[in-house]
C-alpha cells in the first residue's frame, strides 16, 4: 500500500523536501540517534514520523507524539515497526507514566508554545532519573532577519534565554549551535571515516538554531560535532537555480513594463497627431473664413 506524502505546510518538515531545510532537520535527528541505542525514547512533536522511525532502528522502544491528528495517522500508516508507536497528544500533557522515558527528543517544539516552564516540568516528569533530554529551537536573533516573522511561532528565545531555561531544570547541560554553510571536503578514498582534520571560519557566527542536551546524571562521551551530508543536495546549485529563476521573473516583468509603456507612448503619439491635425484644421477653417 502506497502512503501519500504529507503536503508541506510551510512549517512541518516532510522527507520529500531537499535543500537547507532537509540538512537542518536530518542532522538534528542523526545527532540524537547517537543517544538512543537500547533506550526507551519519546519523540515529542514528531511530525511526519521520519525521526521516530530512525530511532526505532536501534532503540528498545520509541513513542512518536504529535498534536495533529492527520499527521499521526500518516505516521502510523507509513512507519510500521514492532517497537514504534505513534499517538496524538500535547507536549504540555504527555500521556505517558512518570519516569518512563530514557531519552526525550524535542526538536523545534519550544517556539510553538508560550508555556515553556510547564513544558520543561512535563519533560522532567516523564524522564527516568538520570534520563536525557535533547531539545532545539530557533535563535530568534538570527532566525528572524529583516521583516521575516514565522506565523507559527508563539515565543522564540535568544541564546542566553535558552540556556537559562534549560539550566533551570537540569543539573548537567551541553549546548550546541547549528547552522548550514558552504563546505569543501577532501576525503581519503581508502579510509573516509578515519582521522579527520576540521577547520571552520564560521562557527563563531551566531547560530540559526540552538540545541541543548540535559540530564541530572553526568554527560560523557557525547559528540562534539555532527555533520550531515547528502550528495544529492547541492545548496550552491539550488541557489544558482533560484537566482536564475529570480532573474527570469524580473526580465519578464521588465518586458511587460516595456510593452505597457511602448503602448502608452504609441497612444500618446496618436493623441498628439490628432491634436495637431485638429489644430491645423481649426486654423485652416479660420483663414478660409
């Protein structure tokens, strides 16, 4: 049975999309996937379900929860695994027992609600003692540029506000910055995953997204860097294509404007000719009389 893909609403990511939004979302889930092996996992605001399905490949049990009924129905039909369960629910009232979750993942949820403290309290309720939370949110200082405002976001945070909120609820925290940028790769064809040399000129820039790992137990042996690569996604080529499309649209607009003004000029010339002709006719009649 073929499951129809969800339509992109402008906010909830779907796997059929490529480009920057794919790199952002898939990198977060693959980063979180390093924490879930043999664990009981809750993916809150799971959306289409692709992340929950990724976790289910190595976790003991995965719950995917989303507030949208149609999205949950889609996930249930598309991602069928014996250790994966989807159900509808609110992040402010999670329908799971106290202290039942080893790892809770909450990507791009916080900005959609105003009750941040209520949500963090609910997270602590369902986490087992020493359980781990992974959470992300846009950095409002970098996410909103110019006149852009995401209509789906109710309360965004800057980096300092985000850190303060997370540290209020967890004894131990790790913070990560996420951004997409142009990259050059030199890869050893014999040992492509071996010893690496990494240089960046951009990690000191303000990040577009903020990520935190929180636990009341110690956080050790966690990744310092997560890079997600998709050879089918070429941002430079996509930007070039978008730029060319923008130029083509502007050229078509200019062409229409030229045609309009040429038509107006032609009309003015005709009117001018008519006025001159009528003026000469009136002078002619005057002299004849």
